[in-house]
C-alpha cells in the first residue's frame, strides 16, 4: 500500500476515527506525536538489504516492507516502554511484508506476508492481523484476517495519512523557528553551540553537513536542540559528538530535500539523535541510528537503536497526539483522554 493522500482529516475527524475504529488506540502524547512510539516510521517503503542490522524498537511502514534473514525487528523493546502493554503492535505495515527475519511481538499487515526468496523462513513471535495471505512465515500467535485494514478508507491508510499531516505540519513549524545558537566550521570540523538551558535552534544547509571531518553539538544538559537542515545531505566517515545535551533531546529537521545518506558503502556514520524528514528518502549503510527516524522511505543496512525523542518543543507547535495508533485490541478511550490532558498540562 502507498499513502494515497497526504491531506489528512482535521482533528475532529481524527477524533472520530479514534471513537469508531475497532482497532484504534491513542499514541502517548509526545513531541513527535504518533512517531514517538516508534523507532522507525516511514510513509512508503522500508527495504533492508542483505546482511542488514536490527531495529530495536517499533517499526511502522506505510508501503511495503522487506527484511531478510539474520536480523531482528523490534528486538529490544521492554514491556515497560510499550504503549499499553504487550498487546500494542510491534510492527505495522500498510502493504506487503516480505520477511525472513524475526519480529518480536504482534504485527498488523495490510497486504500479503511471505518469506524473502532463498533467505529462509521468517518468524513473528506474536499474533498477526492481516488483510492478505500468509506463506512461508511462522506466526506463533495465530493469524486473524481483517479486510477493514486496507482500502482508501481502511484503518491503515487513514492512520498513515493522518500521521503524515501531523508530522509534515510539525516539520514546517520547526523550520520557521529563529536560530539561537552559533555555527562554526574549522577546517571541516563543524561545531554547533547553544547556551539556552531550554531550547537551542540551529539552521544549516545540507552542504554544510556534507563532507565533514567532525560534527559537534554543544548545549546544556537537559536542553532541547533543534537543527533545521535545508537540502539533501550525506553523512559519512566522521564522528558526531554531543557535549552536555543528550541524544534523546536532539532533533534534526530536514526540509526542501529528497535524499539523505546516513553512512554509505564507502564509510559509516553513527547518528546521535532523531530525524524528522517526512518527505525524504533515507539511505543508510555501515552505521547506526540512535533515535527516532521519520522519513518517506528507507533503504539500507543501518541499525536503529530505540532512543526515543524526549525533548521539549515550543508548546504552540507541538503535535496534539490526536492521531490514533492501530492496535490489536479495542482502543482505550479513557487512556486517550488522560494522555491528552497530560500533554495539555505539560505544554501549558
């Protein structure tokens, strides 16, 4: 499945979805909205190439997903961090899932489930809810067929369309923030320095981040760092260092771009922070990603580590967590109300 429309229903319509979807469940109110519950969140295809690495946290894919053998999806997700316990889905795929890896937990698949040719049998350790066929994959928790997952008005299309609207709006709002920190390039070593104990904002072009020897972000411990990047970017063969600020509080917002390379076949990279790039195709090789990755699509071998974004964005541009998350059990409407109230108090 591809995301057919990127014009989401207004908040009132999304709230109606939450009330009516038999499989709906709210996301925890957080600054990346629904994406904060996922390690990797892409709106179209997710393709791991052979000899790929693990994804530690939840994975959401609006299009087709391919995961060869030798990797684990949702490999290190403790139950204490789950949205509402062990029944929340570990993997959500809008289209077909081609799997010879292991998925730890339950899965929602809008299309067909099959094994990667010549790569062995895949395994889903939990239950599968799917609108398609199942072949060559071991589903330990049983299979339930649900045709309402697919179609223009289906649960999954509605979920990804609403999520795109939320996250694209957030990206645009972040782009409008005025820079507060300083940027200095010393012979290929780029240093971003912010002194604000609350929020530090930097504005860069993609070319400023491409071809570096070193990248350092220096900001107070506990502060939030937003790095707005304009244009395509390639990060490879250099270190990324954080001084003071934690990786959970660092967010790169990539705009006016079509491609981002995070580590290449010619050199690896360890990305420290989260990336908001809803319109960008991300390619990642020979490295790891330490945060939440939001993109149009992903291709590569990059290992994703589940360090969710915990920064505090300005309250007037933070998502309201109105996008419901598909789940395998009926939505908990009381939890939805509690989460919204908690978020409103946090940003007041």
